């Protein structure tokens, strides 16, 4: 709360600095903006940035790392009665001290005798350290704000290039955001590589990439049944590919054809009605699609295939009939169809925008040669829009590969190497969530296998992006 109040006061101070800088600029020019190098607002922004940005950064850093500094100072001197405890009990002790110091309830551990006295003394010390750190940060932030204002304001005159300085601040912020994005990506990749390396020290990469059995059990004792786990990821990738292909068979034609109709055939009024309704599907949470698949689509598909099996029973295809009669709600077909419905807005909306961006001169030239509308769409518009359509399909494929909730609720959790859409399957993302759910220790191959799956999926997705980029570049050179 203190940090937010400080930021509020800092914003008010920055506003005052803005007005002061703007007024000083106008005063130096005698009220004429034509004599100023930049617009008056740039001078105000320059003063406001110097008055607010460094102090705000310090307050945010204090809020992010102040707690760690306080813990380090609190644990620097440990009483002898605390040092006699085990490391786990010491962690609980200092956690309770910090909780009580900020008015929260401690754990259920009872402290008596000398330990109680040490606990009470540390609570008092924690409150004192918290006050020192908090008010030190506030004081430094205030000094920074005042120093920034006093540094920026005297520089303002008619020749001062305020716009260039403000744009320099904006460029610095953009560079910082870009660097943060790059470092975040590198951090994710390096963490995946490190944890995957630990996993591949226990499991052979060849057995992981080409093994056909996925059963990541870990033995708790020597005589446990099924004590040796199997980490063959082929069934997971097969299930991911099967569900993705079914989803794209639904989303690609429907989304593309709807985009062609909306952009080339539909009237303006009809387009303005249908397109927003179609894009509503993109805002539906995936858990809603999962419930729809589990409670509506799954039972409908089961009843359909069971009915076909009953009609075929007793005939020459009795074996197939018996199989169809045993089909359950959870199957790859259900997950793929519902996921395809979810992906239709992505394909349709992006394809529609790309088709509309094709120059009208190409259409007019085709019409001038005597081509019909359908011939123009097929021979001119679609080839010219192919790079964008490929990008839309790639986005849909990436979304299908990364989907978890629909597959969990509609396709099951059984890792099975099959191409039958009526079987239960699981995907890579579902297994990653399953392996990392709950309190897990990152010391067993079972848990570390999630990082192996993530790294493999990352590499596969990267390869797909590179291939799609090459295709887009090839056709873009042809039609630009």
C-alpha cells in the first residue's frame, strides 16, 4: 500500500513538473510557440520524465527486491537457540517472524522458552528493518524526483531540443522492452535446455524420441510392480499430430471459404453482421469448449457410432460393428472437431484481412481479360494472398498444438500409438501439465520428462515456422 501511495504522489509531482516545464518554455519565448524549437508539451514531458521516471524505477525495484533485502538482514545474525534447529525448522522460524511482523498469522509451530524469546526479539527486529528499508527507499525516491526536476527545469529555453530528448527517452524504453523480451526468450530456452539435459542424463534421447511406450512411473521401493518407467514420446507426438490434423481439416476449409465469401461475395451489411458473430468464437474460453465437447459433442458422436454398430451387427462386418458399439465419449475425433470449431475465427479473420489487402487492380485486370468472379478468386486473388493465408494456417496449427483443456476433457489421458480417430489419445501439452501438477521435486526423470517434451515441442514448432517462412518468402517474391 505504501508503494502505491508513493507512486500516486510521484505521479502528481510529475504532473506539476509537466506544467512547470511547459510554463517555463512559454515564458522563455514570450508566449510565442513559433520561437520554440519544440512544442510546449515536449518541454513539459521532458521535465516530467526526469522528475518521475528514475524515482518510479527505484520504487518498483524496492517493491520487487525489498523483501529479499529485509530477509537477508534479518537472518544475518541468528541466535544460538535458532542455530540449534534443523535447516527446515530455521526456515519455518524466519518465515513465521516475517508473517507476524506484517500482521499475518504464523504457522502452527509452537515456540516456548528461549525460542519464544528469540522469536519475539526477531519480530521486533523485523519491524525495525522493514521501516528502515521502506523509508530509505521512499527518501531516495523523493531525492531522485527533486533532483531530476531541478536538473531538467533550468535547461529549458527556446533553443533546447525537447522533442529530441523526449523521443530519446521513448527510444530507450522501447529498447529496454526489446531487450527484456529477448532475455526472457533466452531464459526460457536455457531453462528448457538445462532441465532437459538433466532428463537426458537419465533417459536415452533415442529411446525418448523413438520409443513407442509412455509410462513415466517412478519406483518408490525396490519390489514395486512396474517399477521401471518407459519414456517413449512417440505416442504423445502421434496423438498431438492426430488431433491437430482433425482440427485443421475442420478449421482450414470452413475458415478459408468463409473468408472468401465475406471478402468477395457478401454485401457490406451482411459482412458487418456475420464477421463479428464469427469472431465471437475466438473470445470463448477453452474450458467452455472442453465442456461442450465432453457434455454435448462426445455423447452425440458416441450415439452416432453406436447406432451404426447396431445396424451392422450380425453381418459380414460384425467385428467392426462390435468395435463401433464400444466407442465412448472421449476420442480424438471429438477433441479435433471441437478444436477445429475454436480455430475457425483465427483462420477466417486473418484470411479475410489478407484477401482484402490484395490490390483491386489485380481483380480489375482479371475482369478486363474476361475472367469471371470465381476464376478471378481462384487464379488471381488466392495466389496473391497465399503468404498471408499460410501465416493464418500456421497460427492455427500453433494454437492446435498448444491446446490443453479441450484435449484433457474430450480425448482422455491415455498415451496410445494409434491413427484411429475413435481411440482415446493424449498430447504433449496435456502430459506436461499432468507431470507438473501438484508439489513436484525436480530430481526424478518423471518430472524432468516434462522439460524434455517441452524442448522437443519447441524444436518442432521452430522447424515448422522456418518452413512456413520459406514458403511465404518464395510466393511473396512472385506476387509483390
